[in-house]
C-alpha cells in the first residue's frame, strides 16, 4: 500500500463505520436531536489547535461529537419541511463523487461526470414528459433551480423588447411584471429578489392554494403588454395542490409571457401514470424547477433547473474565458457550467443518475405512488382521531390537520415533538394554526405510519 493510500484508508474506514452505525440506528432512535447547537459549540469549537491531528482521529471525533446533535431526518417517521431521505444507490454514488473529486464544470476534462449528468438529464425529461432537447442544469436545490429558470426568463423577455441585459443591466430597463399565485412558495420571492426583479404581483388562489384562471386572465389583461413572467406551482407546500399548468400557460403565452413552474417536490407527479393527470399541459411551460433531494430521494445538494430553449439558458448562465475549453459550438452539447450559476461544483447529477438507474421507470412511479399512498393513510388515521380535522384534499404528499382551535393544535404539535417518535412540523395555512405532514422518504412504510399515528394519538391525549 502506498503512502497516499495509507493517508486515506483509516479515515475512510472510520467514516464507513460511523455511517453504517448512523443508518442502523434510525429504526429505533427518536427523531429529534438530543443536544442543541449551543451545547455542541464548546465540544466542537474553541480555539483552533496549533498542532494538527491524525485524519482517522478527526473523523472519530467528528462522529462522536456530532451524533447527539443529529436529527433523524432519514427516518421513515420524519415528515418535516418536505425533506426526503437518500436511496442506497444515490448514497453510494455520492460517496464516489466525493472520492473522484471531479469539478463537474466542463465536458473536456471530466467526460465521465458530464456524460452521466447528460444521461440523467435526458432520463428526467423523459420521465416528466418534458420537451426533448430542453437544457437540464444541476444546481444546489429548488431555490437555485427557480433562480436559474427565472434568470433565463428575465434575459429572454427583455431581449424580446430589444433590451440588452448583458450590456446595459437592469437600470432603465422595461420593468418586468411577475405574476404569481397568492400561495406560491417564498423561495420564488427570494429568487426574484436575487435577480433584482422586486416583489411579484400576487394572483388570487382557490381554497386549496391553486392559482385561479379567471384571476390570472384578469391580471394578464390588466398589463400594458410589457415583459411578463408567470410563475406557476406544481405542489402547494401545504395542500400539495397543483396549479392548472396547461391552461394557465395557454393564457400566459397568449400575452407573450414566459411561464416558469416551481415544482420543488410536486413535479415528480408527472412520472407516475396514476398521477400525471394532476399536471395536464405541463410540457407547454418554458422552464421548470425541482429538488431531487425531495421526492426523488438523492443526497443534498441537488436541484434541477430545466429550460425548454437551451439558447436562453446558456445566454443567461454561460461565460467565456481564455482558459476554458470552448464547447462544441452553437447547438452542440453545452458544458455543464453554461447551465448553472457556478463554475466550480461537485458532480451532483451523478447521484440522480444512480437513483434513476436503480429504480427504472417503474420504480420511480412506484416511489412517488408510495409516498402518496402513505400520505393518504396518515390522513385517514388523523381523520379518525376525535376532534381532528384534515383541512386539505390529499392529492399528493401533503396533509394539513387541525385539532380544534389554534391553541389546542399548537399544543398537540408541541406534545408530538416532545414525544419524539415522529416529527410533523407546525405551520399556518388558511388563517389557522396547523400540523403539517410531508411524506417524502422512500423508506416510510406501513409500520412507520402506524407508529406515527400512535404518537399523534398520544400527543392529542397529552394536550387534553
């Protein structure tokens, strides 16, 4: 064994041991962490030592110190914040991505990761029924996927008004009007803020959070035919409901607007034959965003930005520099850096390739269907609890419930989190305090659902 091999062997062996121990503990451990960040600070912090330490000892220290502060997010009983788990093949691939240490920016120096990401992108388009030839970029998460799609939209709608964004910037440019549903996710507003587009114009939504077509038509008619972007939603973060994407896109395109779809977790409904009816006309939009860590269950960080017109995305994201190898030319395969906001990044599309290759088309549909099936089981179980009320139509993976007035619902949520056997986050929706359940983990099974409902019944009893 070379000295180079020896430098890694012990550290990787320690990491492997502790990773397996962590995964093996999930079935039995409580979900919440046992220590908070303030308690951990003196254990992991303090002055930086003058002398270094053996790599394996550092890994051992890291694992021992962090363990009390880890939340069992990969547990089948974790339903908070639309956070998925990690499929075995995707985890193994992610380890290899770190070991390979490839900067996934250019096709020429890193052909393996480029080819894997291109294949994964083609599979994603096929599964979701999106136009072949669309550009697919792998970004950090849904926020940056929205940012990327909207950056392409911003440049394109200004170019249609003969404004050169690259040369002249936004100062003095025609104001871009952005129409969004009243119940869009806040990260859309964040992406618009990053892009200097200001606050969007909200459009009325129905009781499930879906944008109303009549209100959208009225808002579009009220415009002055200036540059317009319409943002739609595939999966409301509370109800799981889907905007009528196809009809809304038809209306928007009639007014020359760009249509972007925020599908952080709900876009994957299109991969299920039994759920595809929720997104008729999805392919008519101009850009789409999703987060593979959510419904697809790959490791952090992995958002996916998809843009129908490759030239729009590459013009918004691409860069030229003398030290970079030139891409194949107009219309040819793009370098990965032309489709994302970064030049240096890990090959985060490789775990997507591994997840899709391990599942296959039927397995992806089965994964999505299984999440929805478990959400409905939880909703039925909650509805059977005396005094409980399920507030949304459970069409996808989200369940919102109340247990009387706001104070009692908050008390039930607090008691559930204190119990620790299941984690369901509190929120506010429709003017009410609610308990929100997001079923996102591939490993959640009927036993997890039963145990989670038992914990909720204990919480209801404890709340009185």
